[in-house]
């Protein structure tokens, strides 16, 4: 059965590893999210995962990005204890570097399914190449963690990451949204092509660029592309549809849907 046929028949994917590498729980001021309670969101989130056939979802807490509520990461740790298919991103706020890394140590000790750090320079209004991110890069490099960085906007333009992968070779950098729009998309791909430790997540890139997965795979190694939905901001259904209906071989889709992420994660059996 071809992968697109699962979508056509409304069936969850089977015998295909699917890892959604970029998700959120929480209630932002914009856009509107209909269910404000994080636990209620998680119930509906899990239903969507089951309906599509997502095996694992990597979550960061919005409270831990936009406010000083870094303890939200510990709340996520509690949710992960009750849900084996949740992975965790620990949020890092550059103005609270000591507290951020203290919480990160607690989370990493609580579960090996915390896979790295999440930063959002646009939310925090602090450029990614500035000094308050240095403790985060050093921490991630020392521990060999992934860093998921929002990469869309003046404070997070992919060009600002240019020398970071070379300075911190033991961490892995995941540029969110593939840069969002041109010329940032091209810059993101150039970084992924240049550095072994740079990867790209796809969420939002299809609708913003009007490009297809086939076009992306023609410009960068498909092994550098990771599936992501950005739930609760965006729709899991539309984001995975852009992969399932793409004009590329199913073997390439399988790598993007989960095998590429699995290669980076020691916690996935």
C-alpha cells in the first residue's frame, strides 16, 4: 500500500515510523487555540496522533517560551511519565540562562526522552547570535544535545546561525520552518549542505514558500529533512499531507517522516 493511499482511505499509517519533531502545548495570545488547558489539549493531541499514525511527538511548552514560567518544562516531564510516546524539548530563555539550564538539568535527569533545547528568538526578541545564547550552545555541545531553533524573522534569520555549527560540533542544530520564506530557505539549505550537524524541520515551509517536498529534496539531502507539524499552531493533517502526497518515492518519505529523526535520537528503540 502506497503511503498516499493511507491518507486517501483515511487510515492511520502503519509499519511506518512517524516522529513529529516540532510540537507545542499551551495557549498563545495569537493565533487562537480553542482549548486553553494543556491537559485537555494533550487529550485531543493524542487523538490526532492516533488518527494519523504518529508514533512520537516532540513537545515544548509555550509557557516556557513566552514567559518566565520555566517550570512548565517540569510539568511536561510529568506528562511524559504518563505518555510514553511524548518526547520533550526544554525551553531556553536567554534572559534567564542560569534558571533555564538548571531546569534543563532536572528534565534530563527525569527522562531520557528529553531530546534537547528549544529557543524562539522572535518571541524573546533577542538575536540568536548574541551572547546570552552562549551558555545554551555550550551546554548542548557538552551533552551532545539537539537544539531546535525557530528560524524565521529578523532575530532568527538563518544567516545569523552561520558560524555556530562550526563552533559547537558536538551539538546538532535543527532549523525550524526551513527558514520560512526566501531567501532564508536557500540559506537554511546551504547551512544543511555545508555542516554535518545542521538539519531542517519542514513545518510551515510548504504554505509559506509554495514549494513542494520534491523541490526541497532537489536542493538538499533528504536525510537532512525532518517531519514536523507545529501543533498546536498548525494542523498535523495538512503538514503530513504535504509529505504523503509529494512526488517523491515512498522510501524518501519514510526517511523524512521518522527514520531521519530516529537516527538522531538515542531514546527511540
